[in-house]
């Protein structure tokens, strides 16, 4: 399932639970504030991150997770 940024905006405007199923950005540059989510789940996607950016992706995932 692919959810567009516009659909996420509608969900947020209607105060639906804040979660993202899929979005148009890479794991190495997640457009969420640091320390803002309780869980990150990636299904059949991390292997698409280029090897040179894998460290950046892991740091980005860690940065958005709440402490």
C-alpha cells in the first residue's frame, strides 16, 4: 500500500492516529522531528537503501525514535 503526502495531510487534519505506511522519502532523510515516534517499522524496504547511505539511514531512524 502506498500513501501519498496529501493523504497523510488529510489524516492529520482529521486527527486520525499519526502513522505513516509509506511515503515519498528515503530512510536516510526522514522528514519527522527528532525524538518524535515510538516505533519505526520497515517492511521490504531497507534493502533499497544504497550501501553508502545505510549508516545515515540507521542514524536517522535512531534520531526520530523517542528516548
